C-alpha cells in the first residue's frame, strides 16, 4: 500500500488516502518518493486558478525518487537509481512543436501532478523517458526544488538573453533564489524585487548575491537589461517594463498570472519586448542539472511531513517562506 495527499476537487483541502501500490506499465517506472517540493503551480491547481483536467488528482511535480520497479521496454534506468521527475511528464513526439524541438509547447502534453498523479505521495508512477538522472550529491530535499523552480528559472534566464547583464527578478521565491545565484556566477548583476516592505526577503536576496534589493513598487538604481517576473501578479508587467532600458526584455515565467492592467504604450515603445515562458523541456533539465552539479547553488528549504501538505500550501500562499517548501514522505 501507499499513502497520497489527494485533491478531491479544486478549492478543497488535500486529504490523505491509502491506496494499493501501483505497478508500472510499459515505458514506466515506479518510484519511492524521497522528497517533493511544493511549487506555486501546485497552489494554482489546488486553488482552482488552473482548470483541472483530472479529478481527483495527487499534486506535486518537483520529485526526487528512487527507482523501485521498472515496466517493460524501459532502458537506461536500473532499480535503485535516484531520478528526478519534473512538470513535463509526456509529449507526443510528432506534432509540429515536438518536431521543432519545442516539446514544452506540445499539442497533447501530460503534466505531472496535473494530468497524472504526482509526488505528494510515498510512491509515484512516471514515464521513464521523462525522468532525469540525478548525479547532484545533495540531500533529496535540496534537490527537489531544482526540478521546477530551478528548471523554469533556467529557461527564464535563457529567455532573458545572454546580454542581460543587469537583471531584475520580481518575486524572490523558490525560483528566484536559485537562479539569482546562477546569474551572479555568470557575472550578471542581480536586482531583487520583493513585496513592498519585505525587509526579510530583501536581506535574503542580498545574502545570495543580489547587488540591490527593494520593493516591487520601486525603480532600480539604473535601468535593467532584462527582468524576469516570477510572482503571479499582472500589475508587475508595467512596473517591469518601466524598469528596463530601451531594447530591454521582460520575461513572464509563471503558468498563471492575474490580469495585466492597461498601460501606456510608451512603456513598451523603444523596442522593449514582453515574452512568456511556457513549461520546460528535457534539454532544460539536462543543462540546468549539469550547472547544479558543477556549481551547486545554496538551496533554502522548509520541510514538512507529507501529512502537513496543506500547511505547506498555506505558508506558500501567505508568503511566509524564504526559498522552497518540501514534503518528506
């Protein structure tokens, strides 16, 4: 038997269920979950801000697990291997986007903890081809946030561009606290924007190398080359556009954001760009994990037992966390 924290329907609290231990089908593996980080996307799913394609569902897509059983046809993995399971759990491989190496935009994707049960559990079934081998010599609770906060942060950093030497990060949570360290190691100057008046969050950002930290209602000391918005707040879009230089770029990194208010065209003029990042690819995973292995970032976590998943979600919702929340089954 296994235990899982199940979302019965959007807007309801998770409830603990005992279930029969599942067997992997062809191309699948069963993993014993060692740790699963709590992502803001999980919060959007639980709060009903993303329409649920499957109900009930076990959330969680930042999984570190140990391979416990292997289905027919699986190659490249063995019993006992430690692997990571990210948000992208399946892509079709033949649509126009997959054919162009853009599996993150696949027409018929399946996402972990959204289309198929995720890692808020003691065990999970995952497609072997979408599991990432883990060679990062860190405790599982420190590796789990890399599976989405790290990966989506890396994809956003790439979208910001190599010339973005002065980089703004709006919302200094799980993703920003990781990618700020990567950006600093690359020689970029990081400017961190937190909730107005959040001195603790600003001190946290400075401790991780931020050259400047202030409220999201402030302008940086000098115009930014690019800004990444991790907070799901649409009002930050015009604020970030105001903060970037001519020809600068604003990257929206979240899967959900509140409505963007109207703003004067002059904020976008002078060839400023507004782009979004959607999901991630397995290539992103390989690239970022190689960086994390070569230059391990500090990963700040608050751990919770599996049964306290609702508390972890509440703390994330209220902004009481520095770094990432992680469930330990």
